[in-house]
C-alpha cells in the first residue's frame, strides 16, 4: 500500500490554475491610504467566523446582525457571508451590519469602500447599500459568480474573487468615531473575501498563497532554517472518543476501537524539493505519535507491530537506521515525549484500569529510562491522561481528565507535573466546563529571538465538548499568566469548523497542523494554506496525515531534580488556611473542624459504559473513606497520606456536616512534601505572611493520619448498609401498597438496574449530590448531605403535620446515612456488579439475559415475551394509562420521575412475582 509513496510529489503551491490565498504586508505607500481593512485579499473567507441566526433579528430593524469595531475586533468576528431579501433565511427582510471606526481627520475628498467576495450567486448577484454616519449611498451590485463553479463551502481554500468599490462622498467621514451600515437588497447571497476603506479607487491585489510559506521560511522568518517535516500516516480510530485509540473493548477482547493492522508509516517531507521519503513503515501494523529528539537526529514513536495487539515505544534514527524497541509487555504505551535528562514520559495502560464511563482502557502518565528500564507511574489518575510535553521550566504539560462528583464529559484540561510525579497542578481550565485540551506544547521560538520577545504561551487543540477522535478541534494559543480560570487566557487561532489537529507553533503567528489528508501552514488569524497532501489513493482509503513537526534541534529544558523517596510509602500535605477560598472568606474561622479524606477508586474493567450499578444519575466511581484529620482553629492542617493514590477532601463542621467539597483529586508521591493555600482559592494568589506562619506552625507537629470512622465501612453498599435502615423506619408507610407522598421505599428486586427505593431517592434528587452536572466550587453547605432532602428528613425524624416525629432513627443510623451520602450515595459496593445480568440497562432498553447477536444485546422490545404482552397492554391498560399524569406504560426505564410511575420497575416484582402490579391489575 505504501510502496509507491516514495515519489517526488512536490509541495502544493498552487501557483498556476488555483486562486491564491495569503496576504503579504502591503507596501508602505499602499498602507498609508487604507483607513481600515477587514480580512485579507486571498480569495477566501476562511478568516471570518461569526455565524448568526437571521431569524433572531426579525422585528429588530435597527439592530445590526454583527457589529465590528476596528482596532478591537478580529476578522473572525465578522460574518463569512451575507444573505439578501430574496434568500430563504431573510424571508424578505434586509438585515444590516455595522462597522465602527475612528478617523484621524475629516476627509474632504471621496473615499472608496471595497466589498470583495470570494464567491457570489452566479445568477442573482447581491445589491449592496451603504449608510455612512446616517447618510445613504446609492446601492451597487456585486459581480455575479461564475456559472458552473463548484458549490461553495466555507472550508474551501479558495474561491472566485470579485469586488466592487462604492464611492463615499467627501465630508461624510469625520474625525473621531464613524459608522458604516451595510445592507443587501435584491439578488442573493455573497461570501466575503475582505472589506476595506481607502482613499484610492482601487481594489487590493490578490496575493499568492505560495508566498505564505516563502515569507515564513525567509530571512528572519519564524521558519527560517526549517527544511524538513516529520509526520505519520495512519487511519483514524473507529470510536468517536478522543481517548479510544488503543487497546480493546471490554465486551470483546478481539474488538478494537482503531483499525488494527491497516498499515502506517513515518514520512519526511522536504520543503525545498517537495520530496517525501519513508523513514519507517509497516503495511500491516500501526504507527503513531512520533517526537523528534533534541538533536534532530532520531525520533521516538509508538508502534503496534504487524501480528501483535499492543503499542510499544520504539526509536529510530532519522536516516532510517537504528530501529530499536524500548518498551514491551501486554500493555499499550503511547504518545511518548523525551525528557531533558534522557528519560521518556508516556501514557500507558499499565495503570490497569478502565474508563469509568466507557468500554475501553485508560492510559496514565508513566516514565522510563532511555532503554525502557525503570518503568514507573507518575500519576494515580483513575481516568485518562494524554499528550505529555515538557515546558521550558522542566515541568510536564499534559491533558488530565477527571470527574469527582461532577459531569464526566466536561473536565479534560491542561495540567502540569514534575517529571518525578510531584506537584500535579492545574495549568489551564478545570473550573470551566467543556473543551478537551489536547496536544499542548510550548511555542518553539527561534534561538535568536530575544527572551523579552518570547511569549510564554503554549499551542493546543481545543477539541469540542467531550473531545473528538484523533484529537481534532480548534488550534488555540493559551497564555496562563492571568491564571487557569481566565477565559481571556485562550486565543483561538483557527476559524470555523473543528477540522485541525496536532499543531506546532514557530511563533504566535506561524503554525503548522494537520487536517485529515493535508498538512497546513496557518497564520495567527487562522488563514491556512496546504503545504502537502497525501496521494489520492491513500486519502480515498481514509488515511490521515498526523503528528506533524519540524526536524530541527531543540534546546533541552531545565532538568528538575528527582525528589521522590521510594523508601517511603506516604507523602505529606500542609494547608495554610482553609478559609482562603472564593466561596470561603465569609465563613467564620473555626467553622471547619475536620477534613474527611476519601479516595475515588479506579474501575478495573467496564462492561456497560455508564454509571450502572454504581449510581443512578450520580457518581461513576466507588469511593473509599479513609477517615478524618483535624483542622486547626486558624484553618491550617497538616496530614500524611498513602503515596500514589488519589484523594479528595470534604470540610466538616462540628456536627459532621459537609461545609465544602473538593471536585478534583490530589496525589502525593513517596516522600513528597506538598502544600496548598486554602480551599478553591484564586490560583493567581500567593500565600500571605500570616498564611505562611500558620502553615509553619502546623508543620511543627507530627502530621495527622486519617482516623478511621468507627462503625462506618470503607466502601458503602446500599443493600448491606442502607436498606435495613429504610426497612425499619420507612417501609411501613412507603411500600408497594401504601405510597405515602408518592414514594416507595420497597427494595424488592426488579427487572431494572435499581430497586424502587434507590430509584425514587435518586430520581427525586434527594441525595444532595451534583447529579453529574458540569458544576463545581459550590457555596458552603450547598452540596452533600447538608443539601440532602433525605438527610433533612432523617435528622428531623420525619415530623408529621403537627411537628411530631414519625420515626426514631438512632444517631448511629443517621451517621451511617450521612457518610453514605458523602461517599456519593452509591448503589452497589463493588465494581463486580458491573454488567450484573439485569434485564434492563440504565442507558438503553437492552436485555442481558444471553439473547445476543455478536456483542450487541437484544432490545427489550424485540423479546418474544414483550410481543406476547403487547395485546394485553393495548386492550386492558392503554385506554386509561395513556399520558404522563396517569401512569403511562413504558417498558424501558427512563431518568425522569414520570417514567418511574409505570416502568418495568413499577409493574414487575422479581422477589415476589405474585406482588407484581401487572398481575394484580383488574
């Protein structure tokens, strides 16, 4: 497949028939007469990214659909296209756009407003009308688009450039603030190339896209001296998740989330000649994740050899010699990065855990020596970590996915750690839900760029939502100087769709990245041009170019000393002042008495891809309770915890009620001494002198070891620990016959995943947990058992209308329920309950009774029993039970309360079949 790949293909300069892309700086003479310019004369609108819904502006004739402020807005803030009155979107309305600009003087001569398009309607060209500072200008029609030109797509690299110049009479533009309104009447849509206001009656010249690469590689350019690019060729993974690209699915060890054995290669592109040569290939293997060494003479990469099942780390000289294997074993090692001391950091499935919300394995950060020796984990994350790279200060920058009692699809942001595994801390994100930040690496400035001109920024792919396969998204530059929670710290470079991956930055205005079969060069405003494209036969077989990077020497980063003491089994953590926090400052000192220390447990294998058996709409993880440690009156604390495990804390008051809850986890390496300021404090703050004094005073004593909670299990189990309490105190009034308050505390087994009592408590929101929402940093007492309706009833002994207690729940029972709620109100007490044979799954109505086709279970509505019951349901039930208020008959479970009224759980009782409502119905 790859044998004919070593041909001189040439760089795609498109200097002949294709229309041209990049805008070089205008000459000084030309620049002097331009008052403003929006976009670039390159026959493309790819830099424009403001999409609007025209229907949102119906009835608002004076409100522009977009307002562009020259000097403040960027080209991406302008619309790529505009519709006319005859277009469907406008429904006869003419919507206006507005451009605000400052003029340095009164213009007593005519000016010319240039409207340039890269594509227009071929038969109904747009009619543009300007209003300048309230004065209308005679309308002018754009030149029609070319007949037969391919249908326009905003992601196209080029178009059909046309332009008109509308004269603005002398005296209309004044010194100071001015406004130009633009409407389109008659005709149809147009796609913009650029807009400009100038003194000359001339359109701007279209500039050749080939000059973009020439400019950047020229003397003093950010790519000066870059002659070759290394990249991988591979097919993308099948699975849509960004992380599911190694290993196998738990339900079938021979089912892989990626195209096993479909061929891969490492290639080198010569930018001078366009020649592409093969560095290494395996037509029946898989190759990915190369990183060029500091000396630019070799690279490390991840390779799944033909006939095998796992990725391992390999190294090869860039002249094609010296291939050697670094790691081995029955694990997957991916995404390697060289450390400045010669070691290698990489995510590995040696963590022996599974994604808590899917069917594939987890890889976490590991480290090994240059020859694969001394492999060891440097993270305890229960979830996935990706794309490590070393920052100039020697720390490892990586993507960390985590969710401690919050949404599983919103928190996968940038973190740092020392190469020895100490000092894991957030770099950017974590408080802001959404976006998966992948492939981050520092801007690699030329050596001769002075330090004062180098911005300490990183480039990353911001993959939308929960992330997409092959790490695709938007090229984004991150500046952490304002803190990890500052939205202005992220500046999106690419425009439009999420079509880019694996960016490399030569400066803050020069990037290379990939987009499926192409390698692109991109500037700081998101304009891009292809510099290489895979041969058609490979592109048609869905092969991607990936992991592009220059073959240039790099400076080694700072080597950080290894501070881990592997003779120790614990680490120590000092906190200065728990009342230093964004939600804690108004809390009186002395409120917090203890920290509850808990551990989210990794799942060893996952067969259902959801939170089934662990919870219903709540936590995905079982939680181990280690115990409590004291908090001093001044808010300081000093504790000792087991090393290489994940912990989070809940601040408790004197009554044991939760005041504040942590929604991330922390890890300590053996012998590590770590510290923190407070509880969710601003990450840009430093400890005060008083904070330092408090911490030092706390550390004068021996650290506190978590004190085990008497009578509280390490891991709760609903049936073992909670159901007996509910049976004793609740079942009499809340059972299958007598549902006082519309609640059943019946815990007989049902066809669904959960018994009725647990389902009611969960779906009614009585646990006080986060309900898997993308929220964190709650106010004091806003989450946990302090916010639980169940705990409220339990603490008050469930008073009647006269305030008299209905129950006599013992203090020990109340305490048990409280700590169960703090631990996540889990259902099963073991991950062994995963895929436990329930007839109905949590997420979908599939049977688990062995009726399977391949690895896909049979839907409930296809069971013979379901068909046999259908006539009975229609004839005897449907006429009365037809709507959500009257117990509708639904076979599958749903997550809403109305679905519980007459779901399978409500009508079938497997513990006592004769008590099933379905059999007791008239």
